[in-house]
C-alpha cells in the first residue's frame, strides 16, 4: 500500500488537520485499521488522536481516496467526531451508543 497526500489543511475552528489522501498499490478493499496504521507511521502522527473518517474505493481501479482527521488529543477527537464515525473506528462501543440514544429521547 502506497499513500500519497493530496491535501493537508488546518481547520482552526475545529482545532484539527484534515488530510485527503490517495491510496495506491492495493490488491483488495482497503482496511480502515491498516490505512490508519500506515498513515500514522508515515506522518509520525499520534494514533490515538487520528481517525480515518472516509474511504472511497474507486470502481475498477486499484486505488482509493480517503480523508483523515488529526487532533491534538484523543479527548478532542472524542468530543468533536460524530458517534457513528467513532463507532466505526472502534472508539465507541454499542453500550455507550445506546446509553446516549436513550438519554436523547
């Protein structure tokens, strides 16, 4: 897997970096965990404060486009990112999600 940074933007209002990237040299669907690990290693990012929010596999090609958000701390990540993104990344379990849903009704 090869990662190419397309855009690295600082979003001051949310106190985060948004990184758009292109993943090439892949043989199958990109695993979110593998991409997270490779991106953190390549850019020397804190894995706890980095989350892959989107992966778009390009039809008929061996490449994908992705978006990652990088925060200063895990606490900021948990505070700002939507619950469904946190759940997909394994940072929020079903029990936490159901407790929040019942409290909002």
